[in-house]
C-alpha cells in the first residue's frame, strides 16, 4: 500500500477521537490555539522555510487548534500524510519524511521521531502498531508510545513487504553483494532475522 492507502487504513483500524482538516493554505481566521512543530529543536531553526503541513484539529476536548508541521525534506519520494494512532487521542503527521506524534488533548506534547527521513509508514493492525521504515531500521509506535526499534536491516534502503500473523516480511540492500536480502521482523519484539546488513550466509536470502 502507498502512503495514502496506509493513512486511510489507519483511520479504519483505529477510529480517532479527534477530527481534522488538512489545509492547502493558512486559514483566513486562525484559531486562538496554534502549535508549530518541531518545538525549539537545535538544528531545526529554519525548518519552516522548507514548507509545512498545516492541520486544523478538532480534539475531543480543549478546543480547535492549528498544527503547523515543518517539512523535513521537499522531495516527493518521502511521505506526507495524516495518520490515526493506536491511542485514539493521538495523531501522527508525517511531513516530508518527518514524523510528528502529537497528543490532541495536550498538543504542546509532541514527539519528533529521530528517524529522518521516514521513508514509509505501515499499519500493523493485529499488533496495534504504526510502523515507520527509514533507510536502515524500522520503528514501531504503539498505544503507549515507542514500542521497539529494530537493529540495522540494510546498508541503505528498507523495503516493507507483507505482514503474516506476527511477522513482517521485507528486504534490505547488501552492499558487498549488491543484492536485496530478505528479512523478517517479529512484530511483538522487533527482533529480526536476515536483512541486507548481515551476510547472506548468516540467514538472509538474496532476492534476485
């Protein structure tokens, strides 16, 4: 599934307690409450110059607010979209590969994932996890926050495949052989086998 399909699936799996409107431009009359992300992070002072994803949020309590989420990158190859989360009060805004996890009831509380950029987002419904794939690893976000992070899976580039039961299938690039090597991740623990950062002889299978 692409970003739009995964975003739609997240709302189907985890119906949120909030409502939202994705804005194409700043509102003529902005709400009194406004929050800009990232919040005073060193090295991100000029983030808004790259543009932003703007969301008009209607939480279950506390009143409407405007969320301005700075783009991490301007490339169309990294995802942008709004996702529901396992915690129905939270939302995930992915803006140009930067992933912001925000509590809609306390929007001053925002987690910017250290993974930059996020290259893909995937819903693991049975495990109640929102998965984020970067160039080297996968992060899982659950109802209580960060659930786990895999070890390195690839020299550069992680491809997500199908989910079967508690297992995520995918592949990662192996530089010495210049091949994609299959891996599996246990969605309960984040432990993996295979992958492009290991020698194919260790257990990974080359994808030709």
